[in-house]
């Protein structure tokens, strides 16, 4: 299920569009305070935006909020992020980035964008819309097959032209391995540099697209206080050919 996050201000909805997934029908609303995004040349999608720390870094670097779409599964993160950063609606703030109100927030599962016939896919206007897709601290939460599905969904959202970039980071391992997370009681897969490249080759074959891993590096995370022994960070950037 995927839906537009309503603006915290008491705005009145003026236009709606309805789309379906395999089991749900969701109304996508656009309010006067959240106008549709302009067709900017470089549109950015942050998948799993969480508290919004990465989109705020983009705003701080003078990326216009109207160029950014934030996709998050848990709708509670948006008000939590606003409470943490205290920057929404504060016109007098000189220390916080401006434009957070212009960011387009979507609540839903990116995996719902994977084709599931016979139901029509949601939000077709976003397919092929983004020249940059950011996926941070997310892929390692899933087993290998689900990582494939998530990346295939992101490929559908990526602009179908050379130079389109998907980048991010995740927990990795010098040797690829299944990992059972005792906190969430879930099976996860941690990539090595080599297995990550192999996964992208398979994603390209399954989606009929071509991608090149421009950068993939393993960084030992011994300095972290929260990472378990053997924690490694895999940082990567993939570009469409």
C-alpha cells in the first residue's frame, strides 16, 4: 500500500487519484500545501527515509525540496523527524535547512511497486521519474530474494537513460553470509563486494536493463559503539548504462 503523507497543516484536499495493489485500494491526495512536483531534470528519491536526516542534508546543500521524494514504510517517522529537527514551518530559523515543506512524502512499501498481475501498479506517474535513488541502511534488513525484488522496484522508478544513479550503504561482510537478526527474528543477507556486484548483474538481467557498479567498498566499522563484532559497512554507487 502506498499513500501520500498529508501535510501537518490543516489544508484541504483538492485533487485525488486512486490506484490499486493486489489487496488494497489507496487514495493518493494532493493538498494545496503540497503541490505536485515539477518535472525537474534531476529528481531524487530517498527510499526508507526514516527520520529524514538524509533529505535534510540535501536541503542543507541547497537541493530544492520540490526535487525530493521521501518514501517511508512507517508513517510515524515523519512526525518523529519533525520533532527531532524542529525545522518544519519555522521561517525564522537560520540554522535549519529551508524547504522541508516542499518535500513530497510517500508512505508505503517500495516492494508494492513490484509487478503483481493482474492488479495495476500504484503511482505509475513515478515510474521512470528519478535520476537519483538513495537507499541507505535498508537492503541488509532482508534476505537475498527480497533484496533483488526491492532493487527491481527501484529500477522501475529510475529514469530510463544512461547516467541514472542508484546509491547507498548497508551492513556488509567480507564473505557473503545469511544472518539471523535476533532483535527482529528475521533472516537477512549481508553482501561482500563481489556478491553485491553479482546481485546487480542479476537485477539487470531480470529487468532487461544494464547497470555498472561504479563504486563498492567495504569499510570496517570497529569505531562504532552499536555495531556487533565483525560489523562492516558496504558503501556503493551504481550507474545505468
